[in-house]
């Protein structure tokens, strides 16, 4: 889920950067001056934008894709303890003697 959030944030950030690059084409003659004086604030702003987008996409993913996870896991646990569902070998509990 984290990888999906980072991927979506990357796509949106790159889209926003390409959009701004098209709209700010009139600043092209001054790009060396702007980068020399404002490179670190620009990178910090882009990083904060990216992190906020990643957090937003992560929260939306948790909201929409992990609905009722607790009740689903409780149902699965009840089924396993009742013996109606065969236990996979890698999930077997150690028996206490």
C-alpha cells in the first residue's frame, strides 16, 4: 500500500511539475539566476508537496481498501478455531503440552 501511495504521489507530482513548466515558460531566460538563488526553497517545496500527496494517497488507500479488516480477521479467526477451515502449515500454532 505504501508503494502504491508513493507511485501515485510521484505521478501527480511529475504531472504538476510538467504543467508548471509549461505555464512558466516565460521564465526560461532567467532559469540559471532562479536556480542559483532559489534551488533549495524550490526543492523543499516540491518535497513537502510530494510527502503530503503520499500521505493523502496512503490515507485514502487505508480508507477505501481496508474497510472492515478487523471484522474480517475476527471472522477468519473464529473459522480457524472452530475447525471448519483447514489451517495452512505456515500458520499452525504450537501446541502447549
